[in-house]
C-alpha cells in the first residue's frame, strides 16, 4: 500500500489465497482472501458487485472453517448492504455490528473488533453522522494499533483526522476545539509522512482534510482550492465514494457560505457519484 495503487493489490492477494490452498497453509489463504475484501471495499468498487464478491468470500471462509477470518469480512457486507438499502436479515445470517463485536470480545480477537468499528466509522462518515462518529472514535481508540501494516489502518488515519476536524468545527468550547484540532493535525501529519514515501492512495484524502482544516480556520480560498484538488484526484483514481464525499463536504461548506450555485453544483455531483457507486441510501437522502 506504500507506492502502488490499492487496486494493484487485488490480484496478488488472490494469488496468495490460491498458493495457501495449494501448500496447505489454510490460515494464510484465508487472510489473503479476507484482506482482499478489505481492499475492495476501500477502493470504491461498485457496491452491487462488491456485495457478490464479499458474499462469495464469506461462503468460502465458512467452508474452510475459518471463523475469525469470516467475522473480519462480515462488517463490510453489513456496510455495503446498508448503503444499498438491502435487507440484511437473511444475507448476514442475522448478525449485526453489535453481534460481531460481542463475538470478537468472546474470542478475545481485537482485529475483528477493530475492523467492525472501522466499517461503522465509514458508514457514519457517509451518512454525515459526525457526532456519533466522534463518540465512536473516542471509544475505539487508535485502531492502527490493532491492524498494523494493513491498508485499513491507513484509511482509518484519514477518517480519524476528518472526524476530529468536523468535531472541532462544532465544538462549543475553546478547549474542545483545540483538542479535536490537535488530534486531527496529528493524523494529518502521519498521512503526509506516507505521501512523502510515495503513497498515492491518500493524496486526495489529504486534500479533503486540508480543505476541512481551512474551513475550521476560516481560510475560504484555501478551502475551495483543496476541495477542487480532492475531487480532481479522486476522479482520476476512480474512487467513487471519495469523489462523492469530497463533493458532499464542498456542498456543505458552500451552503454555510450562502453560495447556492456552488452548493447545488457540488451536491449534484455528489449524488451522481453515489449513484454510480450504488449507494441508493445517499441518492435518496439528497434527492
């Protein structure tokens, strides 16, 4: 995940799964398959196709009797189905996020818990549930410690920064504002260090964060310039969910500025990106 696009990891992880089966290393085969689902989710693949791939992965992990691996994938199926507004009762075997967290606690598996909370944070960001997201962020702690060397940890860093900056923008106290801003800046600094090492997967996310930091500091032109850069790079990378997010955040910013033209433009673009991604819930919400 350092220099190659995240999409370049799909085939090697599938190959790792196949090699694991051939050599009898079932555990490693299962993790390759599970991590491939994680990367597919983060890469903004079409939700309809992603649901089929994750469902097939869960079936294979069940057949291999790899329960921990299976529980690390189910949160993504839940997230995809909530975004698509599909009934989760039968497809997810009656499980929800809380049931998975309970199972993780019983098994003493912190990775399952971390992945589940990450998927919840992703949903809260998409649904703009910033207060709930900040509460879960405090509860979850530093998920990077539970998933070292994993791209989910990288993306969590960006979510951590975004949620922190949004919390700082709405904090009613000076101390709260400063503490949330400090947390956001800490995660942004980490992202910058990865970008300097050649990580192109987080450049657009850093532009989104730079825009929100500028909003917090009242620097209007800088905010607008960074939102435009975030949209441009997300489009070029094919990351539909992040293109939709960038447009959505820009729309919210221009709405607060009283600029109805640009607010309407960015809202329409956000809707188009969410529709292309397959997030029916967001298309209806913004319609």
